[in-house]
C-alpha cells in the first residue's frame, strides 16, 4: 500500500509541475518504464532517485510522503495534518 500511496503522490506532484513521465525520468536518470512502475506502485525508487526527484520537483523530501487520505491519490495533504 505504501508504494501505491507514494506513486499516487509522485504522479500528482509531477502533474502540478506539468512535467511528462519521459521528462522526469530523463531528469532523474531512470527509464520511463521504471518511473511508470513507481507511479503505479509496482517499483520503488532508490534513495538517489528520491534525491533527484526532490531536486527536479523543487520540493523537500517529506513532501513526497504527505498522504492526505486512505487513497491519497491526487490531493494536497489535509491542512489539519501537523
């Protein structure tokens, strides 16, 4: 379930920056297929890829793990979350 939540969050964040899977994959040094698998919750990124994701998306690492609800699909985290 964590992989799926992470993938949904990554897909949402990528969309807010209007970046394609192909562009993001190239920027972080993975294949488009691997990035697609991460977004679908089938694979996990390496720590190095996580660092590059944060650089490209211009976000702190914790932002990748802010899950709003049970599905956390495409919403910003609940404002009540500390």
